[in-house]
C-alpha cells in the first residue's frame, strides 16, 4: 500500500503554517498561541479517480482540539477571480484560513474533530489536500505528529461473495466493521515490514535500544546519554573485538567522555623509576603493583562520586583479566606533588604579578619573572 507521510519539518514547511512551529515529527502551537492553522500542499496520487483508504496521526496531548478538513479533486486548478488558478497558489495566498476554506469548499469531502484514525473510502480524486486547525487549552506542546494518508483503498468486503454487497446499507455497515480488523492487520503488517529499523541504533526507540544493549552485555546503560549509547551500540562490533586490550579501553572511554584518556602502565615508568632519585614520589603517584594501571581523565567527566563510580564500573567491565584499574581525575590546574601533565591539565602562560593588597585571594601561584 502507498502512502503520503508528514513526519519531519520539511513536510510541513512545504505547506502553509499560521501560528504553528515545526517540531521533530510534527507541528505545535507557538508558545502562548490560542489557535494555529496548517494547509498541506496538494498531494498527487498519479491516478484519476483514486479511491483513498485511510488517514492516521498522533495527537500527543489528549485534550487538544484538532479540527480536520479533507479536500479532493480530479484537477489541481479552479476558477478564482475570473481566472484559472492553481489550488497550490490559493493555499499560499495571504488570505485568512476561513477565506481559503470558503473558496475551496466545493472540494470538501470530509470534516471531523479529534480523530486519529479515519477511513477515507468515500473520497475519490487524483489530488488530495487537507487543513488542520489546532486549538489550545491549558496544556503545553499542543500539536499533531506523524500523519499518514494511505491509498489506494483496500476493502476486505471485496474478498467475500458478491451477495454481501447487494444491500447498500448492510454492505456499508459490514465494510466499516471489517475495517476495524483490517486496520489492525495493516498496522501490524507495516510494523513487520519496517522491523529492520528496530535493529538500527540511530533510529530505534529507546526501549528497544536498552534491549539491544542487553544483547551486547552492556551493563549500567543508565550512565550513558541516549546519543552516546546509540553510538556505542553502532560501533559495538569493532569495539568489542578489542575488548580487554589497551586500545579497547581507549575507544570505549572516548565514546563515554568524548575525549581519549591517558593510560599509564608500570612498564612505561619502570626505567625512569630505576634511575631516578624520586622513586618514593613515583611509587606514591603510580603505585608498585605490576598488575595495576592508571587511567587519567579530565575532572569535568567525573567530578562527582557517582560519576566516578559509574566510569570506574565501565572500566572494570572492559579491562584485561587479572588487571586492576585506578581512575585519576585530572584537575584543571597545576598542583605540585600530584598528577600534573604539561599540555593536558596545565600549560605555559603569561606571568601575572600578585598584589598583596588585602583584596586578592591567592589560590594558585605563578612562578617566573617578567621579561
């Protein structure tokens, strides 16, 4: 079955908007507005006397007042002000919504209020367009989303023996009754056809994203933002092939924080410790256990105890076996005797003289001379 869909800003921007703003999947009233109007562009089915099937949409706020007018015609032109004019031009004219509806009234086929699933079997015509008025109550974010117009009409009544269509009144009732089950079937069939999208991390719903994370044994998903979790699942095959390695740690932590961390292993400082008179100082900073390594990240990514525990749990999940990780939060300034790395959390800057005037608070000291 074919359909026209309105589920992104461009779909609505190609029509006429009044006191409405486009959202990710639909339109809603401007803040403080009482009424908004939308006229769609003229939709061309490409076939004469097209029998339209069904219209569905989502009204996020249940108590919203949404008024629909559905129009259809065999041509996209009409006589207006003594000249043949395209309907598209009339829709874009600087007229009030009421004036436009009056001009287009000969083509009005259906009108309804607050319906989200409507059969259009009684509408025929190559072209179709619609008007929506949205009224505000006390609610916010009043609007409409994900609108679909399905065609051509499918009637399960035609699959029954012709005797069921002889009586017009009973046939109309049976058609509407069968349409209940047909709509359920069509919705299920569409979901089945689009089921592959559930496995696409970039577009799947958050609930199914959590389900995919369980498949991949990604624990503590609550510590990940939605965008970062989608990115992790998308890159999971490449990342998990390196699980338990130094590069695997770098990749996952970079996905979590947005920046690659520093990893310091004991072999990297072994020679320096051996020939340095600062052995005690190095032992204090980096420890002496050969099975322990340090991961250094900027303090802004683990400023609180909860963030540190979450990041440390993540590190432990992907660390090499029989290895212990220590997480160090790098402060944004130099502290003698602690983890200070030039170009990472400290840098060479300009000399600023200190004023001992009783008004300045000296917390960080710059040592040097003015050139």
